[in-house]
């Protein structure tokens, strides 16, 4: 990950054609790294970028301006926790000490699960090992994290609180001492 990726931004759009024009406008507007740009369930499209906070904000503003009626949601998280980036790409190792408990948050939107993930990892010492966004789950998002039971509970509570502010929380679950097969099936 680039050291200048201090912020994360994203837009969710209802039109694929408009989304491609939005993505182009975002990338032309600022020096950002394209993290994800793809169709997602329910016929939507998402564009996720990272970079310095001012650059990410400029890129998102350009995307919003180009989005016309297709903008569903957007976000900018300044000072984003760097653990989100590998969890989005699925490049996280799970150590044995992270398997004391598993926490799961599920949200109705991609933007809300990203905000919830940031809040969760900032609240406790946990390993965020997966953020799944919108593919084959009806446009929803979920995250998986592990660590000591008390830390996982604190992280899940903080993430659920953040997602709840938008009214988009589907579920929050903490599984103490999960069976090892759960980790194998989910990563």
C-alpha cells in the first residue's frame, strides 16, 4: 500500500454507463489509486479509491458532479485505518491468536459496511481479515474480524453503532471460540 493512502472514498451508482463516466471523471480529477471499480448486485456499480484526503475528496466531488441522477451513496473516510485496504483485497493472514473469537457485521449497503469496518478496527485490537462488498449477496456487505473475545465484542459494537446511524445494519454476531473450519470456509 502506498504511504500516502490516508483516506478512502467511494461512490455507489445505479447506472453502469453513467458509472463509467463517473469513474473517468474521478480519476482525471485527482491523484488517487483506483482500488475497486465493478458491477455489484442489483445492477449497481461501485468505484472505490484511496489516496491523500484532499485528493480523495476532490475525486469524490468530481464523481458526484458527473453522476447526475445515478448516485445512490458516497463516502469519504479521512484518516482511514490502513487495515481496511488488505481486508478489501483479501490479503490478510489469520494468526492463531486471532481465532479466539470471530465477529461478523452485515449491512444493507457497501458504503455502510466500509464505515462500520473503519469504526470497528479503531475501537479495539482486532484483525480485520475480510470485507466482502456486494457480490452475490444482493448488494449488501459484510466483514469478518478476529481476536480476543472482549476486543471482538467492542469492535463489533462500535461498527454496528456506526452502521446503525444510517439505519442499514442487518446483523452483528460474535462467536466465541469458533470451530477452525469456519475460518477455512470464509477466507
